[in-house]
C-alpha cells in the first residue's frame, strides 16, 4: 500500500478512514466508509432473517428439446413428419423435460450474503483493496463484480416468481445480466480520474494543488502561443533557444497528452455504457417483462398484485444504477460539449471534498440495500412463507 495511506507509523488494523487510514486511532471516518459498513451489516441481517422466517420452496426448471418418434399414422398439432416410405418420423420440437431444480429461499439468502461479504470486505484494510482511494478516483471494481453475481441471482428470482421455468431463458438472463454488470465495470474504469494524470489534491497537499493550478493555467490561447514560440525557438540556433519557452511548451505537451488520452478513453467508456443499456433492456424488457405481460394477456385471471409490483419496482430500481452512472459520466465528460477535440475537456469527479465520485458511491450503496431488501422481503412474505402453490407431479 502507498505510504500516503499510513498514519505516521501508528498502528492501524481495521477499516479505512477518510485519509486512507483505519479505525483504531488514525483519523476521522469517511462517511461513505461508515455507510458502506452499516449497509453491509444490514445485508447480513437480511440473510439471517431470510433463513429464520423463510421456508424452502423448489422450482423445477425444464429444458425444451426436439423428440424423434416413429410415425404410427398420427400427427398431432405442433409436430411434423420427416422421412419417406417406411422410414418416417414424427418430430415434436416442443417436448419438455425437467432437468434441475432451483431453491428460491437459497437464491434470496445468497444475494444478501454476497452483498455483505463484498461490501464489508472492501472496507477492510487487511485485504488491501484501498477502498477510499478508489472511491475518490470514481471506481470500485469489486462493486460490479458483486453485482454481476447478486444481480444475476435477483433476476433469476424475479424470473421464477413471474413464471419463467425454461432452462434457455434462465441461461439468457444469467448471461445478459453478467454482461451488463461487466460493461458497467469497464465503463467506470475508462472514466477513472487516474487516467487524467492528476493527483488527488487532498492527499498530495500543496504540490498537487500547484500541479493542478499549472494545468488550469494553460488555456487554449496560451497553448497556441507557447506552441508557436517553441516552433520559432527550435527553428533558430539550438544554443540560442529559449529554455523557458521550451520548458513551458513541454508542460503544455504533457497537459495535452494526458487530457487527449483521457478524452479518448472516456469516449470509449460512453460506447461501453450505452451497450450496457442494450443488454439491460434485453434481459429485463425482452425476457422477463415480455414473458410476464404476454402470459397475463393470454390468461383468464391476473397474477397477485405483489408480483406486478415486484417486477416493476425492481426494474425501476435497477434503472437507478444505470442512471447514476449515466449522470456521473455526463458530469465528467459531457458528450454534447464534445463536438470537436478542442472543446472537449474531461473533468475530475473528486475535488478534495465530498465531490461527485463520493456522492455516486452513496447512491450505489443505498440503492443496492433498498433494492435487495425490497425484493427479498416481497418474495419471502408473499410466497415463501405463505406458498399456496400445489405442485403437480413432474
């Protein structure tokens, strides 16, 4: 770990503080660290309560396959005949077989437990994750790793209670959700403030502030003047070259290079972010909501109100994650202002106080807790505890 996160040699054992130290004696706790730990503990409470009050309910999952049977003179609706002469077969492309079973109770338990393990783990100094520094840079890779698992389990739960029991649909939900979260991870990483090459002012002190002031000092007009001066100096005799001009021009070159690199990375980040919206809408709208409303439209009776509420509320809360990242990206790199590279100026998300990156972390932590708590207890209280299903024999 970097020296800037030590506490002048004093002993630190547990959680990171705002200065990057831990909770024993080394400084004031960052609010988002405390919030993250509290939320993690509440996830653990949810997991324990789920096991205490829940009852295990199993959902059979079926796999559709095409069966080939000898033709006996009959051909039912939905099947077709292949072959000729005496070598004919009846093919039923919609045969179904039970292949495995999923436990709704344990799915709920594990997405609560995973949230606790990941959120509590990132705040532990002994694991060396450097949570505080990552939040200030606007990245938290372990968050998306956890989401890729827990969000997948949540959507599988939603699929089960909405009537999806097809193996291939479950696989599609798992894969698309995983891809969505990994795209969010890549997009956030491409917007990492470290890619701008600007140090954190709060940690580097006056030196970093001076560097930042130097960066802001050279506006477009000055860049043009120094570039022109450098060209004139280099065209003259090297012994008479203006050293001050060359040094200033070198500073400008560094400034332009790191900003250009950040601009390119963030343009790619925008593309990746938009791809994440496509996969999210495919998994939730194209599979889950489409199946639910199609089933409702063809049924004589409607499902319980809580099922519709669970589907729509979780869908809305899922979109909060995407909208949060969208707003973070807009603040750091507004595309509507970037019609040309000259007008493109990537921004940092942390200014030495409670900046954009920290606010985004608050939203992610709170929304994750609210979404998982809401979904877990909706299913537990309405289905697992009082399950009125009568399962027919498989």
